[in-house]
């Protein structure tokens, strides 16, 4: 079977998107991180500048470059992350995909699922969102996280996964 015939015979894989409100959540997290990072960097610039260990021009340029990078993360990065995040569930496997520069595809056979947690911090709760944490036996990367789900959808998905998964006695 040649490549053209194979691609015609294989239907495209449809992934479920995260809740669109997660972009706002990620922007809030980025804004908080940016405020802390730029404040610490600003204090360092002042200390180094007054101590005359480095020229002001280079310090100010480095701080402005850091600020520009944080603006990129604040306004554009989260939208790209959102577009690249997805998950799908069939009868036996949960599949997640995400990543911008380094794409990651994770497959979780439901029979290997040990337990499922819901995580919802204060900002997530105020927005009606939750994250689903799926734990399996194995390596240090034995947890898969699906962020940015509607809280009700996260509960429904958790209950469904608990019902169908984890029957191999691990």
C-alpha cells in the first residue's frame, strides 16, 4: 500500500480541545510570574548598577529584553499552547498531545490507570476550571496532566475513567 492510499484510508484523529477559558488562566499565571521575575530582575539591576559592577546601559538592555520576552509569553504564547493541546479517549486508551517546539504525544492504556485526581487552585476555581491528573505505575513520568478542563467536564471525565480503567491489578 503506497503512502497516498494509506492516507486516504486513515481518517484524521480528532482531539478534544481544552476549555478556551484556560488561555485567560494561563495569562493570569504568566502575569503573576512576570511581575515577580521583573521585580527581582529590577532589584538586581539597581543593586548591580549602584554597586558599579556592571554598566547601566547593559543592565537596562538586559531588563528590557527580559520584559519583551515576558510580553511575548503574556500575549501570544498561551494562544499557541492552547491550539496545540488536545486529548482523545477511545475504549482502551487516553491520548494527549501538546507542545509548540517539542511536540509530545502520550498514550495511557486505561488498564494501567491507577488513580485519577482533580486539581483546582483558587484562580482555576474562580474561573470554573480544573485539571485532571492521571497516575500510572512506572517511571518518574507516571503522571499525565490534562489542564484547563471545565470543572463539570473534569468530574465527568474522572468518573468515566475510574469506571473503565485500572483492571489489571497493578
